[in-house]
C-alpha cells in the first residue's frame, strides 16, 4: 500500500466521521484542530485500526497527533 493510498483512506475516514470536506483536511493538522472531540477521536482510531489492521499504542496522545503522524505509523506497518 502506497503512502498516497493511506492518506486517501485516512482522509475519507476523517471526512465521514467529522462531517467535513476534504479541503479542510491538512496533514499537518491534529484531530482536535479538525474539530474532533474525545468521542470522535475514539471512533476515528477504531475505524483506522479496523481498516488497516493495525493497533495504535495505548499511550499515543491522539489529541496531539498530526494526521501525517498517523499516516506515518500506518505506513511503517506496511513496510
């Protein structure tokens, strides 16, 4: 899976869960900056984990994690 495919799928998940357009999503943004509350964060993480068959560490601060960081984590699992 390419980086571009990962970013595209993550963007689709964010658009769906946060009800925002693709133009609002910046890879340097955090989930909080995109308007996610704690429940949204949990739902997004679960969706990403199920979609990519990965598991984020429990101590990962999702609120402070940039979208690019989430994509990096996923990409490493496929390399």
